[in-house]
């Protein structure tokens, strides 16, 4: 029966989750949170409280599922013994909900990477395809903002550079919530769109590309070395979206890391009225980008050792969004697909994210 499968899956997960160890961590963090000097370092205090809240939420969820499973098993035996058809129908719905809860709990166990529980910066940029590519980048930006909101995360637009005709040149959002980076990292790569172009007078089919970069927010405890001479800071008047104060002062900030070298990285931020706030946000993104670059280098080295390395080129897109001559979104890494393209573009991408996480965490995965 399905409820027995739920119980088997939950017991298997419980062996990995290690509830007693989590409870000991909670007790230790609660002791630290009672330290009267904790808030003398607000950044450390905030991180500790977020970690404590996440552990408490995880532990509560596991206990709740276990209790529901035990109760449902007892009621199923009772209903079967008394041949209570009405109760059996009610319990059938509960078993379906339990199966979904166990599945979600299994996914959460896959998020055990060093930075998986960190907030994420997600940047979208157009690739090949001209104005269609810029428009596709804007479509992806909207998709990710809606996806974050559906998860209950705080979604903040850090930078937004509109393109001349339509769409965007580049945009960065911050996703702040439980395991934001752990989930969002599945979206990093090249995305491909096939559709009848609204910008072509002949209304012909066009193929366009956009790149998605996902970076974990760097905690102050993480060492990311940026020398005082490594970064050039430029300020300028913000353009595009924003309030009057944003657009009439030199509040926008551009950071150029190691200008003129192969390592050059450019980060802009212009969505805050304060130049100082824009500079702080830009520096956060720069540190996150440097950390992600190092993590990517480590992943590529492991793939080379296994003979699985492929250069990150446009032909290596991770997902295709086909709107003509048929409707289909397919992830080329996992073969997960759906014909409900509108739901995907409205933020319903968990099908692809979860498939990637499961595949990436398989025993033979890199």
C-alpha cells in the first residue's frame, strides 16, 4: 500500500536526517542565543538565529510527518477492520498528502552542500538572438521572481538594466529564504527559447538564448580575498526603472574587479537611492561571484578527472523552452519535461529543480 511506501521512505530518510544530532545542534544554538553579548555582533547573531530557526523548522517537520504517518496507519487498520468506506476515502486523501510531504522531505536532504542554506544572487543576461534574447532574459527574470515568491522567499531586485528596444541587458535578484542557493543553483546555465518572434514583421520562428548565473551570498566568516587595488569603483546616474531620487543623483555604482585582465568581473547596482547601499550590494554580489567562480572551478576539475568535462558553450544549453510549433519545456540534463509552458514561465519550475537535485546527488554523480 502507498502508506507503507511512505513509511519505508521516511525511515530511510530518518537514517540520513539524524534527528538526535539535529536536536543537539538546536540545544547548542539555543545556549549561544542566550548569551547577552551575542548582539554585539549583529551579523553573527542574525546568522545564528536564522540557522536555529531553520533547524527547528526542519525538526518540527520530520516529527510532524512521523506522527501523521503513525496516526494514519492506525486509522487505516481500524477502517479496514470495520469496513468503513467513508473513512477509507478520507484516509486515501491523507495518504496522498503524506506522500507529497515525504517527497519534499527527501528533497530537503539533498541540500547538504556547504552553501546550500545561504541566500542566493541570481543574474540573467541575454545571449545570442538580438532583441528576442533580451526579451527572453526578461521572461526568465519574471519566472524566477515568481518562483521565489511561490516559495515564500524574500525576492529583491538588486540591479536591472533595460535593453533599448525590449527586455533587459542584465538583471540580478536576491533570493532570501530557506535553502535558496541550494534550490536556485539548479538553474545556472544556458537557456534556449524557440518561438514565433513578436519583433519580426514576418512573424518567423526565432531561436534565442539567455544565460543564468547563480551565486551564494558570502557570509562574513567566509574568506573571499579582494585587495584594495583589485577593484575600480565608478559612480554614475542611474537609468531605467526606479524612483525620482534614483534617477537624478549619481547613486549607481559599478565595480570592476581586476580591470583589463582575463579575470575581469563587472558588477553594477543602481536600484537603491543611496550610493552607499548600492556599493554594499554590489560588493556582496562581487564576493558571491568570486566564490561561485571558485566553486565552479572545483566542479570542472572533478568532471575532468572523471572524463565528463564539457566547455560551457551556447550549444550546451541546459533547458529548452519551445513555444512553436508545439509547447514543450525540456531539461536536457535530466530529460524532465512538461507541455505546460505557461505554468513554467509563471514560476512553476520545481519539476526541473527537483529532478536536477536528485540526479546531482545520485551515488555516481559528480
